[in-house]
C-alpha cells in the first residue's frame, strides 16, 4: 500500500509541475474542491503535531492522501458523458466479475459448507471486508440504474439480478436497508409522477420475498438481523462465549461507539491527534473488559466519531461542512447522481470508519470527485426515473 501511496503522490507532483497551479485551479469549482479537501487534509497534518503515535499518524495521512490528490488530478480533465459512462460501466463490470470470482473460489474450495453461509467469508481472497464490497455493490446498482438506457434489456436485468443477489450473499444491514429505502422512494416517485406503480410494486415485492427466503437460508443474514432485534443496551455481549460464532455483532459496535464518545468527552475541542485514536480506544476497551476489541484493535467503526476522536468537534465540523457544501453545490446543479452516491457514503460512515482504509478512501475520493466535476462542468441533467 505504501508504494501505491508514494506513486500517487509522485503523480500529483508531476501533474502540478507540468500544469501549474493556475491551470489546475482556473475553474471555480475545482478551486473549491481542492481547497476544501486540502483544508481537511491540512487538519490531518496539524493533528500529527500533538499526536504521540507518529507512525500511525503518518499511515493515516498516506491513506487519506487520495482525498486531495484526485481533485487535483481530475481538475483539468474534460469529464463528459462518454467518459463518465465508461468509468461507471467499468466499475459495474468490475464488481460483477469480483463477485463471480469469489463465488467460484467458494465452489472450488468449500462447496460442502453451503453457499449462503460461507461465501460471505470468501471475500478474504480479495482482501476486502464485506461492508466495503457491499457498498461497492450498492453503488454499482445506482450506477446501473443511471445507465440503464445504455444496456439491452436482457443484459440489464441480468446485471440487476446479479448485483441484487450479491447484496444478500455478502450482506450488510445498512446496504440492505438503503436498497429497500431506494425502492420505496422509487415507488413513491412513480406514484406521484405517473401513477404507474406495477414495476415498483414488483421490485418491492421481489425484494421482500428474496429477503425472507435468504433469511431462512443464510446463517449470516439471519444472525445479523436477529442480533439487531435482540440488542439489549443494558446487557451487551462483548466476548466470544456470549456472542456465539459471530464476532461482529451490534453489541460490539455499541461498545466501540460508547468508547469513542468517552474519548470525545475527554478531548472535545482538538481531539487526541491524528495517530492516537487506536491507543485511546484500546484503553477504553480495557475499561469495558472488551477482550476482542483489544485483541483485534478495532477502530470506532464510525467515520464521524473517528474524526471527532482525532481532531475534536472542530475537525468534525470541518469534515461535515465540506461534505455539506459539495452536496449543496450538486443539488443546485441538479447533479442527483452525485447526491445518490453521497447518501450511500454518508450512511456507510455511520457504521464504518470508511476512510481509515485505502479501499474506502480511494473509492470515495475517486467517485465523489468524478461525479462532482461532471455535475459542475455539464448542463444540468436530472436523474430520470
């Protein structure tokens, strides 16, 4: 990963040297995005000065480097509909092929254990956690809906079915919930606009039927939702014996969030610094006797809480302000594809420290930049339903 980050930085330096800052920042919206995310990255740098864990701090800076590099690299690229469509189409096909690879790996090595129960863990061959892949799948579904007129109907239906299937066999409670909310929104929109509700009703019924079938067949899916329903905040299960076979329950997340909030209360203004988040959390886990948390050095599993731990309320406000302003500008330009993407990301931020890993930071930085620039450099085009 370090080699990738160094190459990314060198590419940005070469690009700036060749183009010059004036050329890169000649667009008003490019200036905004570069300066906004540049300010956020500067905050990460400042946090290193009052952080004891400098190695961890520099590692965090490396992962977040792409957040400022992509706005610089794409500032002078002419992002027309053809380039955007090609990028989205490539991403969709990439996600589809990755899912097929994981399923094929499962059938070759562990077919006797049952597809719906074990394939979830086969994502390890891609070195990616289920929540990240699930977020890719949901984004791919949104992109496919946007590009639906560019595909022949049989191929379009096949891609929708495959991606929908992936949501269930690589399940995340949040992505399934968001997908259902999108279906409901589509139903309401169609009802108000044209009163043609057969298709959205069919999609909604199909989703619910698929969910209940998979709920009965998949140990992973059943465990995830039973665990949520059975949550008792006064009696949290925080060790393997209490949790059973699963080790990533809602109880775990609540303990992580409680620990994070305790740290924020102790360091409310400036936080603990860019590199001290995990050390502070480990101390909190020790106080809670959260053995698994100490063994696996879990982060806060919430991007907003992670930012507040590192840089306090000031850092959290700056982070949220940048996100809000990009959405506000995109709404003004009727860039609803960007907004749909950001809704997914902002919700995922609630359950995962998404930018703490390169697979999350790169995905967010690239597509948020690409979609934002497309919206501000092309005539307003509403996401047609």
